[in-house]
């Protein structure tokens, strides 16, 4: 008789099919937390993309300014360095202004400090190095 009771219990436990409510809740919680992590990563990727786009655009603009200044400095003129750089900035890049010039006298290498004020009242300082020898 003891044998029949065990067989009956085994048959009851193995004959149940489907999931319990606890298993369903745990599955939903695991899927929800995984989805929350994935959405968080997507948000972070979008912010990173926006920042890198801004940095890239500023880099292209600063390189363009540096190229224009270098071309201007190759021309022979009676103007000094500050006047030449100021002329380039005011004619093509009105949001930028020259704030300082430092000279390494041994190499004729100048460091130009250029200030940028954008529409959001954000101020950024850039440094551009140029090689210039004044024509005499």
C-alpha cells in the first residue's frame, strides 16, 4: 500500500503542466530589467553621438580657420600678424576673435588664442599654432 501512495504522489507532481504565477512574475521581471538596461545604453549612445558630432563640427571649423590664417600669412603685406588674423576672423568667422598672440622667438612659431562665443553664451578658447616670418 505504501508503494501505491508514492506512485500517486509522483503522478500528481509530474502530471501538472504549465507555469505558476510566480514563474511568470519572475520571467517578466527578468525581461523588464534586461529591457531597461538596453534602453539605458541606447540613451547613452544617443548622448555620446550628439557630443561627438559637436566636437567634430568645432574641429572642422577650427581647422578651416587655421588653414585660412596660414594662407593669409603667406601673402606679402605690410600688415602685422594681429591685423592679418583679425582680418580673416572678422571677414569669415564673426563668432571668433583673437585674444592673444604668444611667440617662441627662436622658431618663429606663434600661438594664437582665439575665443569663440556661440549663441548659447558659451565661451571657448582655442589655440592655433602658426609659423610666420615677417617680410621686410
